[in-house]
C-alpha cells in the first residue's frame, strides 16, 4: 500500500522541522517494529536515542516506559490519549511500564494540595489512562510524595545544575518549577535505581526540556549511578479544530476533552476549519484541500485505526466524491463512538482501582 | 554589679549595628528572664519577635526551640557551641526542643550523600551537641530525608516564592540552594503543624535570610496554616584570634575547632592578637587595650562562666596588674579544661546515642 501520510504533512510542518533542528532531535523514521497508528502515520515525528529502545525490543532486553500524571484538572485531552497509546505499545513490546502521579509537582508548580491531587488521580486520571488502553496489570504506579527515593534523587541532582543552565533549558526559572523539574528527573531515572537499563518517555515535544535536563544529570552522575541515557519519543500536537498548531483551552471550540459530551464534541467538529470547497460543484470538480482540513487530521490522528479505511476516506474526499459535510458527519459518528466507549471503560476502570499495583514504600 | 560588658563593645561593633539596621532586626536588650552568659554579656545581640518567646516563658505557655545540624564535616566550632547553649537555655525555660539533621540540604547544597550525612550525624554531630549541654531526653530528633511532612511543605511553599524574592533575600540563587532553603522553611514550621505556637531559632546572624524567608511564607499561607511567625535570636561571631569579625577556616590560626587537641588550641591562643602593651612596664602603667584583645573576648564569650571572675580578670588586665602572657596562660588552662571535658562528654554521649528520641515516620 502506498503511504498517504507524509510524516511532515500534517499541522504546520515547518514548525516541527524547526523544532527538530533547533533542539537537535532525531527525526522518527519508522525505527520501531510493529508500529502503532501514531508511528505509522508520522504523528510520532521525533525522539532521542530511539535506537536504544528499538534494539532492546528486537533483542528482547529489559527496558522501561514511563509517564507522569499531572492531576491538575478533572479532564484530560487528546495529547494524553497519544501518550497512553504509546505506553500501551511499549508494554506490548515487552517494556516495563511506570506511571507516577506528580502530586509534588502539582503542589510546587501549580499550588494544588497533595490530598486534592491524590483524590483526583484515583478518581479520574488513573482510571482514564486505563480506559485509554494502559494495561494496569503490567503497570507500576506511585505517588511522588510517597517515593522517598525519587525525592532524595531530586535533592542530590539539584546540586548538579546551575541556575543559568536551568534558565537556558527552560527559558525561565522559579523555585516551584525548579523543584518540579528536578523531581521529574528523579522520576525518569527511578526505574534504573535497581539496575541501569534503557527507558523511553513518550511525550509531547514541549516536554523535551525535562528530557534534556535528565540526560545532563545522567552524564554528570555517571561515576556514581551508571544510568543509561533515557530515550524519548515525541508526537505532534493535535491541531486546533479552528486551524493552528494545537488544540488549546484558551481557544474556544479548538479542543476536545476527555470526557466530553458527544453532542458538544460534534458541534465543535461541525464548526471546524475544513479544506472543502466553497460550493458542492467546486468540491466535486476540484476535490478538498485535504492538507488544510482539521477534521481529516482528527480522523487520521485519533478516529480511524485502519489504514485502508483512512486511505479510502482520503481518496474520496480529495477526489471530490465526498463532501465536507459528509466528512464531518462521519467524524461525528466516530467521535461519538469513541467518547461513549471511553466513558464506559472509565466507569469500569474506576470500579477496579483497588486492584492496581501501587508501589508500597516503607 | 556594674555591667562591664557593653552589648556593642565586642568584635567590630559597627558591623553589628549596621546589620541590625540593614535587616530591621530588634536589638536584644535583656528581654529574656534568667539570662544565660551569652545573653547577659551582649553576645546575643539581636533577634526577631523576642517578646513572643519572653511572653511564653513568663506565662508558661507552649513554645519550641529548633536548630538544624549540617553534617558537612567531622568538626564543629564555637558558633555551634553558642547555638547549643541557647537551646539548652530555652529547654530549661520550658521550650520543646527539636534538632533536625539537614541531610537533604547536605545533599542539595554541598553534594554530601545521605548515607554519609547520617553516619556523621550519629557518630559525631548529635553526640557533640549533647556534650555541649543539649538535654537529649527532652529533645526530638529527626532526619530531613525521613520527614515527609517537612518535604511536602517544602514543595508546597516553593510555589509561594519567586526567584526575584529569593535572590533579594539571599543575594544569589541556584537550584541546590533553593531546595535547601525551602526545606529549612519546612523544618522551622514543622513543630507547628499539629498546633500553631511561638518558636525560636537561636542562630548566627548570617542565618537571618532563612528566618526572613520563613516569615514571608508564614504570612502567605495564613489562610491554610495559621502558623505563628517564628522568632529568632542572634549571637555575634566569635572573633578571629588574629582580629577581625570572625573565626574562619580560611584563615589559619584564627579558629578553634571542636574537638581540638588542647596543645594546638593553646598554640593558637599564644599567637592571638591581644591588647597588651609593647613592654611589661607600659602594660603596668597603661593597662591593656582590652577592647582589642581577642583572648579576653574568647574568655568572655566561652571560657569564663562566672561574671564576678570575668570582672576580676577584666579589671586586673585593664588595670595593668595582669600581663598579656598571664592572660594567655589562664585562657590556655581554661581552654584545655573545656576541650578535655568536651572530649569525655562526647565519648559518653556516643555510647548513649541509641537512647535518643528520633521521630518515627511511617
């Protein structure tokens, strides 16, 4: 099958090219075996030390995949969904998964109390991750505030970084964010405390500063720890439904939340920016400008798993055999299915929250 | 008895006057009941909210006294001795004493491992504090690294301070020192978690930034915690034996360590800067320039407990009836007694280390 999805074809390609160049990332070039949808379609677009993870998978060597939950609201978004899909992929490929609740960071960077953070994580965020495909039986969970080893690493690593370096990496620095970032470094390296091994952090590219900080710390603590430099894997943002680089809470109608009422989501899809022509006649004659179509992008990133099906939609829409209204109706139908399925999985996961593998700390 | 000791008469008075003015401290004016040697003699020279503690003592209300041990070496110094003497005073006056081992700070600000810090504190620093007069039976001890409540407060309070404020208070900022300082804030307020009450931190005046930071945090967290603003009590530095504001490890022969071989200490006293005259005849005729005499200052601050005895030495030396050599011989004798006594108390305290009240954390 010919590849319809150009890795650089979605969203605002020049932004991603610039990011890769500016931060010295590796472009993702189908490096991993048995790729998931995000990898096949170039939504995963870059990373660091991807070969270390590809190698561990191929040689069946131990590696880990890790992500943090920031319990700052009672909703998550499609970016979180992509992270979970990638974690689930690495779990399937033999990686040991860690999910930490960043309750200390919620306190230091966002002023959320530990009690509130814990409550939100247990009531919503962790069940939501399970609903999105995380295999809870194969996942180790912990709360930062209870993990003294992580905290102790944070204090130790703080000595390894200057304020200037911090500002160079993050663009700014304040006490809360410094504590938050340095604690993330502890989290990312925690799975290696017992035994150094490769690990991968699948994350939005805006999180790359944490990866760089962690890799700097790893280099500076080699004499003591022998940590392996952690790998990372970056996915693109889901573009705003109104056009533009990403969905954002500050732009009304630009984003879909999880959970969200399907009617509300469909209304946003109805009003989304499309690449359809002004008249039905023009649409039939010229076909859609598909690279400008935010609804097609949503289908590609999130709603259509099967490549052949996506190819058909692509060809029909671009070829003028499908109208913009028909595409939106199809997207609404698929979004409704997804949101309803998410909701019922979420309810089920909530009931089973007690069975998760939380690390017991002495 | 007339007061021979002018509170502003020792060391470099203008420095202390300036410090009081610049930092908005309260001058200490014999505010506390049943004063100890340091208070009577103006070596304790300033503080913050001293009246709150004086009031608690007089009304027999609950209050606490707290200090931290920084296990960064295998020696302590005469400044630590003054802190312990003040803690012992407040213990006697009914205060609840807390001694914490700042092992997280040792890691974040000085790069000392937690294991090493713990070993040093148990083998040396805590027994040394007991040897200097701390009542271990009435003292609560803890290690920062084991006290999650302190750590959680540190993360929470980090959000309350900007980098600019931190730099304004400390003159500079780096990640290690930020973590260190913010954790001290947690320590200082920890005894109030169960019930807000006055507390006093007796400390060298160079530690005032921590007190200011803590008081700022207290003001900003009133809606949640109702902490009482902590009080502080500042003592002067012990001046360098060679003259100058303070004993310093960077100036050879300027300082006495604990423990130290009495012979080595006496040699330093022999070489100290005195206010004795050039010839014995002049000394008899004019008397010593006692305000320039570092040996007399050492006697006043550390070696002579009895005021009447100190008065006699003062009058004899200033009146020309005692030579500088005689003063030094007397100081050496008293220093030898003190160092030998310290050593034997230290050995005894080491044997009883298991009996201390360490907080058990779940």
